C-alpha cells in the first residue's frame, strides 16, 4: 500500500466544524495522529502552544520556510499557516495515520507532494449554518467573520478536487463517516 494514504487532509470553510469533527475522530480512534501547524496568527482563548498550533511571528515563520522546515504553507485571512515537515514524513513512513487540517491551497500542494493522500472536504449543511457556527464559536470579530464567509464561497469550489466530500450535519456521524473513508482507503 502506498504510504501517501496514511496522510489525511481535511479542508473546509472556517467554522464548518473541521476541528470539532477531527477531535471526535481522535477521541474514538486514538491511534490517529494530528499534525500541529505553525501559524503567525495570535493564540485564541482556550488554545495552547504545541497543541493547537506552534505560534510564531511572521519573521520566525519566514526563517523556517527558508530553512526548508515547512512542507507547505499559505496565507489565510491575513496570517501565515504551514505544516512543519517534522509533523509528517517520519510518522507516515512508520505507517501511522496523520491528519492535516489545512486550507485549500495547502491541500493542493500536499496533493502534488503526496498524490495518493486521502483528501476530505468538509461542507457545512448550508451557508446559514456556517455563519451561525462561526458566530456561535465567538472567536472572531465582525471583520474576520466577514472575511471568512467571503472566502468560504471560493473554498467550496475546490471540493471536487478532493477524494471525498462530507457534509458535517452531525458531529458524531460525520466523524464515523470520516473514519470509514480513512479505513477503506488504507485497505484498498
Ligand atoms: P473549523 O475548525 O472548521 O473552523 P470548529 O470545529 O471550530 O470549525 O467549529 C465551529 C463551531 O461550530 C464550533 O463552535 C463547534 O462547536 C460548532 N460545530 C461543529 N460541528 C457542528 C455540528 N455538526 N453541529 C453543530 N455545531 C457544530
Ligand atoms: P484558524 O485560524 O481558523 O485556526 O485556521 C484558518 C485556516 O487555516 C483553516 O482553514 C485551517 O484549516 C487552515 N490551516 C491551519 N493550519 C494550516 C497549515 O498548516 N497549512 C495550511 N495551508 N492551512 C492551514
């Protein structure tokens, strides 16, 4: 089996529930690992260094890119986000499943590097639900909400490029469906 398949990319518009579904997936299947990204965005309340992200200045981020330590990166909503190489290669080489929760441009770069990666696009049930979830999370100011909703429409056009699209109507069932996709791809 191609090792790329141990790499699982999850994308979807901000607020659709990517982190929530992946948290549930990992609670049910603790052997599934999460790639922790680097970001230049400020830490949100409730987040922690090395758990949600590795937080750094744009300058530090640039240095890491130049040092070749970042596998892929993208600018999103005014901040840099990227996958450290150290989060991925060794683990998939050992046959461990690693989930990357990243936006659509980064997913495109991962697809070039790992053509057989399992890629899943998470859809909100509707734009109204997406806005309600983004507001309900209470982490963004109005300008950030508007930027993220505007970007959501563009992001959803990338869905056909993914191995599978899943609608996050209900967390539990969505996590179950995601697990099934990962399992089937790894058995194929
Ligand atoms: P993302 O990681 O895609 O930005 P989050 O996982 O932070 O999104 O979810 C955004 C908000 O929506 C959170 O407050 C979360 O509790 C809520 N949420 C996630 N999935 C669902 C769902 N299936 N039904 C209702 N609310 C959800
Ligand atoms: P947030 O600020 O809501 O945590 O994340 C904003 C967006 O950046 C989300 O779509 C998230 O998936 C994406 N993202 C997080 N980490 C990475 C990464 O390492 N690379 C890329 N390309 N996108 C990322």
